[in-house]
C-alpha cells in the first residue's frame, strides 16, 4: 500500500476545510485526461467510517480534497500545522486519513 504525509495545512486551508495535495502526491489521485480542472468523487476512511468527498484536480497547482466542516474539524480535529498520514487503499478512489 502506498502512503504519503500532508504537513502543509495553512490557516486558509483550515477555514475552507480542505487538504491540499502537493504535486508530488497527485499521482495517487484521479488526473484529468485533458489537463483541465475537474472534480472527482473519492472516499475518505477515518476509523471504520467512510465518507464520500470531492477531490479537485488542477494541472499546475495542488489538488484539493474538500472535507467539509464535520470531517475536518469535528471528526479528524485538524488544526493548522498538523501532520496527516494518507494511506491509499484503492487507487483513485479510497484513502484512509490518520492524524499523527
């Protein structure tokens, strides 16, 4: 299984309830055939629960996972400067997030 760390959570990410996927880690996510920005449905696993969320692909920028307030602030309790481990369970579809 592949995994990577997210250690780039800013105050803007916190306010928007998003995780930015840096260019080096975008290989684990869906990529647009034509290079244009595109939304993809993905699943996020936290503990035994699975949540349907959106991943936004951008060609020359970080991708974004939109977690929504409940998952970002109430369940994962993410704060700026936290480190998250993302385990790829099913390529381009399912990702487990663990707060370190």
